[in-house]
């Protein structure tokens, strides 16, 4: 085919233009890829770890509340007006420490009267004892005289009248002795009663000082200075702050495997994520027929921050399962979502939403969002790492 020379040149020019455009486009794409590669930030100092399935305990969870092993409601034991309240809620007290002082003027006068009565009764016993000694001596003399006159009567040496007179005196002395003995018994009984009343008055007087029943902490106070209190009226609630338990509610089937002294892991919401070791101290023998639950008391170790009323959970081991565990430091919260940075292809980091379950100390179980063998960042902190690269 013959081509016109002018046409050939035009075609040539068009081809060159196309080639130049393609070359410029290729050069532009190369520079863009280079600029994109240069924009990927490399973050140093990140620690990564490959997450693998591990055997973890299968546990029964039981909610409960912290209670003190010993709790006492301190009440008034006598009627009186409150002069002073020595402690406030939250104060720590010692056994026998005065909590409330009542007006004791009336009981003090009653105590003085009772003590005076006891002293008078004691003096009466002393006097009656002396009278008994004199009556006994008189009775002894008259008995001897009577014995002599009885002998003389047999010898017909005394007249019947003289013997009758001596016999009457002997009987009178004996009757007087018995009367004095009865008076002594009555005096002694009166003395015992007076002493008892004096001791009772002393005890009542001591009731004017309301004291702590044991070492502990005041958790509730219902009395103010100037209040009139009566016997049985509650004034304070004091708990033993040295020993606490978790009173947990368990399903009825727990009775089949749970026993006294069984070990438990306890978590308190106020102390999360820390776990405390516990041991079953008491357990109900049967379940409640209405709720189909039973209660158990779990001894807690001495731990700073533990207080009665805290909500917590007890966990009892029932077997083992496979699970993915990550440290708490690897988790990142974004609003209501919780996620973790996963190392992907080319060392790029991607934030992935995960669902976590129970935690043991500072380790969480991942229920979804993470696969066996994934490599995660352990120390993301507050950094935004999505799309960045971890330094090798």
C-alpha cells in the first residue's frame, strides 16, 4: 500500500506523542508510589507477641457482697440522756473504748443508796453473829444447869418446883438460841440481797458508758448528743475490720461439687482487675426451694481497700478449656469499643475490634476478633498505630 509522505509524518508525530505521554504517566506513577511508601511511619519501641491457644480453667461464677466476719449492733442498756458521742462513722475503735457517755447522776444516786444498804446489811450480820454467840453461851450454861438438876432430881435432892424452874429457863435459852439463829440466817440473806442490789446498781451505773464490744470500725451511728435513749435502742454498728468474707450466691447444682475449704478466686469490682485468693468457710446445706440457689461464705485475705458492702464475684474451677489470652496492656479502648493492634503483611499494624471475657489478674480472655497465631502489640499505650509500621 502506498502512503502519502505527509500522512506518514503525521502518523509518526502521533506515535511519538503517545509514547511520550505513556512515559510521563509511568514516571508520575512511580513518583506517587515512592511518595506513598515514604509516608508510612515506622514506630520504634513496640513489643509484639504471637498469641496462641492456651489451657485455662473453666470456672463457675457466683456474685456476692463483702461482709465482715463479726458485726455487732451496739445498743443502750439503760435509759438516759446522751452527754457525749465520742466516735464518728468510719472511726476505728478498740475493745472497751467509750463510744457514748450518758448522764449518770440518777443511776449514781441509786448506786450510792444500794451500797449503803449493803453496808448496813453487813453490819446487821455482824451484830446478829455476836448475839448468836451470847445466846449459844447462855444456852450451854442452862443446859449444864439442867443436867445437874436432873441428876439431883433423881437423888430427890431438889424439889419439883425448883427443877421445873430450871427446866423452863433451859427451854427459854434454847428457844432464844433458835430465834437468834433464825435472825442470823435472815440477816445473811438480807446481806446477800443487798450485795446483789449493790452489784446491780454498779452494773447499771456502768451502762452509762456505752463501749465497743471488740476492735473494729464504726460503720453506722444513729445517736447524737442530747438524745434520750432507752434500753435496747441501737446506737452504733461496729464491724471487725480485720476479717472479711464474700457472701456469694451459687446455683443449686454447686452443692454437688463444692465443699468447705474449697479454693476460690475472688474479684471485687472496686479493686479490678486484681484477683484475691479465697477459701470457702461456710456453706448452706441445702438450696432455697424458691430461688434454687444457696449461699457460701468465702474467707478473704487481708487486703488494703477491702470494705463491707463491696460487690464482687467468686470463681470456682470446674475443668479446663482452650482460650486466647492477652495482657491488659495490649487492649485499646475507643469509646464503647475495645480493640487490639494486630501485625499484618509487610509489618503494617491494624486496629481490630475484639470481644473480651473474664480476666485473671492483668490477663484477659479474647472471645472474638483474634485468631490463633496472630501477632499483637503488647504496649500500644495511647499511640495511634493503625496503618503504621512496627520497627523491626
